[in-house]
C-alpha cells in the first residue's frame, strides 16, 4: 500500500513538473511530450530500483522501451488506416492492435528477455 501512495504523490509531483515544462516549451505541439507518461515511467523506475536493485530496473526500462517502439508502430498504422481507408477510430484501433502486440513481443524475443 505504501508503494501506491508513494507512486501517487511522486507521480503527481513529476506530472506537475513536466506540465510546467510543457507549458514553457515552444512550440506548444511539444507540450504533449511532457505529459504523464515520462513522469510515471521515471517514478516507476525509481521505485523499482529502490526496491529491487539496478538489474530489475534495467529489465523494466527495456520493457518500457519495447512498449514505446511498439506504440510508435501502432500509432503509425492507426494514422495510415484513418487517412487512407477512411474508417472510424474504433475500427482503426482494433485492426492495428495486433501490430502493437507483435512488435512488443517480437522485440522481447529478439532481445532475449
């Protein structure tokens, strides 16, 4: 329970700091880059490192990187489906969901994790 409380407050603090950075940065289109994801990831890695050590935190960091690459591929496919096939958002996201899974698991297999 303590971990969840720590994650809540530390994550909230970092989200606020990243939001301030996003507000300062120009152009405003970069503001989304400084949203919740980087701060929550940093808090998660910090907690993992503190509780389980560097090796475990490294494994978590690899998983986050694989997920990020898979998300980028998924997002590109969704964009292409929406622009070229003129389908709805729900259809595009459901059709592209296996891409995310295949890329994420493929990277994990290739990395031998």
